[in-house]
C-alpha cells in the first residue's frame, strides 16, 4: 500500500478530525478489509473446485479485525489470533500469496508448511503466534507472552483473539484471571459473531455480553460495534495505549456477525434463519465503510476504485502463483518433532 | 436387516435405547438442531426434545463432568465430544473421576456414562483433530473402551454400552461414518463387550486391528491373497477393554504369525500390549516375532501427502506379513 502513489484532493478537516485517523490509515482500513474478503471468496472457490480441502473465513468480521490490529504496534506487539483472523494477519504483514499457500497446504506455507489445518496463523518474525485447533488455548499463551515481556522489561502489548463461543472454556477464564492478578498487558479481543457453529449465544452463556464477564476479574472492559472499523480502532487504541503503560488487561467485545457458514464443511441453512442473515448482510462492514467515507467526502470514488482494482490484481496474482508452488514431499512429515541442538 | 451407514446405525442405537430407557439423555456441542459434527444425532432433538438432547457450551470438562454428576444422580447420560483430541480437555474428569469413583468410594458410587468421540486420521483434520488414542483410554482401569469398525457392531455395541453400569468410552473412526453395512433392526440386538470377531478367515497369518485399521487389514489381506497366495486371518477386536485375547491367541496357534495394525503411534501403544499377550500365551507357536504396523512418531500433519506419509498403509501391512515368511 505504502508504495502506491496518488494525487489527492483537499478534504474537509472537520470530518477527518471526527475519525481520529489519517487518510492513509483510512485507506489502509479499506484495503485490508477488502483484501481479506476477496481472498476468502477465492479460497471458497478453490474449495468448491476441489483444490483447497478446508476453508474457514472471517466474512463479516473484517472491520473488527482490521480496526483492532491497526491499534497495535506492528513489529513490537504480539498477536495471538484465532482462525477467522485473516485480516488481522494481513495488517501484521502476511501477504496475499502466503495466505493462499496456507489454504492450499503448500510446502512453503510460512504458517505451518502444510502441517496445520488452514487458518492456524503463525509468523514468529511478525510476532504472530501459532495456535491449536482447540479453541481458547491461545489465550493462556498470550498471558505467558505478556509475562515474558514484563520479565524482560519490554513495553509491549499482546492481543489474544477468540470467538464468543470459546469464552465458555475454562482456558478463557483462567487466562483472564491470571492476567488480571498480574495486571499483564493483554487485550482479550472477542469477536462475537452470534454463533458457535450452530449454537446461538443464548446457549453459550447466560449474560447478554461477553464483556460482562470482565467484572468477575476486576478488569477493564469495552463493547464496540464490530461492524464499524473506525469505532473498533477508536475503542481498542486507548486500551492498547493504557495496557502498554502498565494499566492492566482489557476484555473488548466486538459485536459482529458471521456472514458465511461456519466453514466450507457447514450447511448453515439447517440452523440459521435466512431473514436474520439478510438483515445483517445489509450491515456488511466493508460496504458500510465504503458508503460512509464516500458520503463524508473523505475519498473520492476513484480512490476507492483504485484500491479495489489493486486488491483484485493482488488476489489474482496470489492464486495463480500459489497454485504453481510445490507440495510437500512425504519425508517432510518426519521432521521437527524434537528441537535438534 | 437394513443396510445402514455407520452414523445411521449409531443413531438407531441411540433412538432405541432412549425409547427404552427414560434415564438416558444426550449432551454435547451442536448435537441438537445441527445433529452433531458427524450427523449422528440428527433428528433426535425433534423426537426427544431439548431436555433429552441438550446443546452445551464449548466446555468439554463440564460436559463430561456434568455427565458424571447426572450419572451419580441416577441417570444414564451420553455425552458427545467432537474429537478424541478434545477429550483431553476433560481428561481429569474421565481419568481421575469417571474411572476411579467406584473404587475410591469402595463400591458406593458408580458412573454409568457413555462418552462418544471421533478419532482417526485420513480426513485432513490435522494434529489436534485426528489422533487414534483408543489405546490410551484402554490403559486406565475403570474404563471400558469400545471401537467398532462396522455399522452392525456400532449399533450392537452402543446399545450394549447403555446396559452397562460403568463408564464406556465409545470411539468412532471419522473415515467410517459413511461406511455401509447390514444392521439388524431387532431392538434387543446387543453385542457383548470383550468378544473379538474374525472378519476374514485364513491359515497363514493373523492380522489384528480395531476401528479403521480393520479395513486396512482387510484390504491388505486381499492383496496378500491375490498377489502372494498368503491367506490372512483378520481379527477385529471391537473392544480394547475388556479385551478378547483368547480369540487372537487361538488364531495365532493356527497361523503361527501375528501382525497388529493400528493408527496410533507404536511406542508405548496398544499394539505392544497385544504383542506381549500373544508372546505370553502363544510363544511356542510363533514362527516370527509379532510385528506392529503403526503411525510414524509425529503429530498428524494436514497436507494429504504428509498425512499419508504419517499413517500406516496397506503396503506396510503387506510388507510386515511378507517379512515373516
Ligand atoms: C475445545 C474445542 N471444542 C470444540 C471445538 C470445535 N469447534 C471449532 S470452532 C467451534 C465454534 C467456535 O465458536 P466461536 O468461539 O464463537 O468462534 P466462531 O467460529 O463463531 O468464530 C467449535 C465448537 C474446538 N475447536 N475446540
Ligand atoms: Mg462465534
């Protein structure tokens, strides 16, 4: 993105002020949300073509993911994402090509070299830590990463993400409790998309909001409209800043919606009313963002179209390139059970 | 008799037992409207209602633990865990509680509970969804471990699990759910625990397996018969605990050779237990050491090529057999 050169028209100062974000940041938001969505769409097509055995995506959660990840300091802060967080990883520097290698389980997939199911994101150089398929386990790791940073005297923040369903697990509660006792710089970022596979939130918890659970651990909490990227950024950024200064952990709940089925294996017509889906589709975070910045005169249409064309090309290139990359060889299965030294 | 897939046979068992015994109820993630990850409980919510088919939060420890509690309170619950790997989140409840409460209470508290879970590789589900750890559960005294390979056995054994007064770990191979076979519709059709089944007769070698590996053993036996003129006898253990070693020993006394096949890791695994028992009971009849064909010592990888490399193959079984002649 940074390499793209464009001329821009002068824009209304007050409106930009309202967003508390620079034009470049707003462009970045749109770009990452759109890139994640278009990549996911192509992944699903590859699945239907029999080329990608499994796809799990974050459609509907891009605003929450991009807004939150942009509030972090890339290169310094850690990200312990969950499987839907493709957009977060893109913000943290993962490329479209790498994401495609991942979904295809290719030899050079930097996330796991074809070993993990797709969407188990990892990139140690970018401070993205890998996760198990077992939900909420990354939250307890995040606590330990924050503890390690404190012991080293490094001022960094760890963002650990999960869905609302995962907050029923003991690991979630144990992580919050531990982080709160030691006032560790962890942002627990919960993407509440209304469903845990087929189960609606009423079956997952008795409280209306995941954030209500913070009170039991005497920690800071916030609820934000997860369909609004700007609002998410504006909520998460001060929390990150405060945590960095030693203010203790936060539980932030982004209310969003899973626009697609749980995964490529799922048929959501079995349990989800079409009417509900249609209502939420109107709040698609990418469309809403686009309409808002246009209406507010932040960008002229051509600027957005330029980003859109750029994304299309990037995705096309990623697919074509990744498909041509080598698969692992059978003997690759046998390495790295123990660290050699 | 009707031809059913494994998942349908399991569902028939649940339905018949729930109709027979009002103390049975089901709990698990997505088992209601969704019908379970592998569609085993599809339609049961509609017939039995939410009190008896209960969707739970994602919280494996309380799913199993509440099952134990309800069993203590006079019920006979079945809890479903999506995969054997997730059962580790409830390992304390299973191992330190369900398996021990009877003993620790000096016989006062038993736990009639059925814990169903999927296991097995070959479906590209990666390292935290696809291990075969039947042998691990068989290690714990106090648990019964059932692992059917065929639809009829699945039904007869699951029905039998609800007639037990102990905790039964009921493990289903993910690759078998769609497998078809004849299944009796007699509501009193039960298969006793601790009865291995000779699924193919032969005189030259005994191949022992359970769950998914029975099918691998059968395919290897076909190759051996067609290409090598070796007639393998294939034994499906059906339950690991109690274990019917007598059927295996009797077969080995006839064939003088024994190969154990399993998807689990070899080191410290159940195949080693079978090998030891065969040695104890049929040492003088063996023409060769008992061979074990198991997974490579690695977590299960996702990519198909890698996964195949990690899992035992029919060719591995054939090679192990031929090495004995
Ligand atoms: C401990 C555990 N139990 C069950 C599963 C199977 N599973 C995978 S995703 C999922 C739903 C998770 O829901 P939520 O946390 O709300 O995240 P979402 O998928 O909605 O983004 C379940 C039950 C799992 N991965 N881990
Ligand atoms: Mg959810």
